[in-house]
C-alpha cells in the first residue's frame, strides 16, 4: 500500500509559483544589495575626499589661547605639587624625630611602669 496523498508541491502550480516567487525575491534582494553597495561607495568616496578644516593644535595659537592656558595651569600645578612634597618631607621628618624620642613603658605586674631601655 502507498499513500494516496500527494504532498509533493514542486510538480504542480503551487510549486511553480513558489519557484517563481523565490527567484523574484532573490533578484529583488540582489538589486537592493547592489544599490546599497553603490550608495556606500559614493558616500565613502565623498568622505575620503573631504579635507579636515579643524585646527586641533591648541598650543600654537598664541597668548590667551587654550594651549597657553594649559601651559600656565600645568606650571602652577607642578609648583604646587613640589611645595606639597617639601611640606610632607618636613612633616615626616618631624614625626620621625618625635618617634625616636618615645620610650616604651612596660607593666611587669608590680603596678609600676618601667622603661624598657633602662
């Protein structure tokens, strides 16, 4: 026994219209891809021909420019950091001197604090 249902649509009108629609769809997608490629090529050709008109070198604009202001602020920052470094060294030296003068006291159980150095 064999099946009496014909489920092969490739050999009748349905299959023919499917094949025709598949070919039309592929052609339409190919045309869209080609149009997009040519538009992109044109766009990138325009971009590549465009020259930059922006002067991004701020350090060569003279007095009062952003570059000059950056130089001034950088010099002030370096001077401030150097002053802070010198002050920190003085503070640390003072702490080291005070710590060198500290003597530990130990309670050995007799109720009197004794110097360790003694």
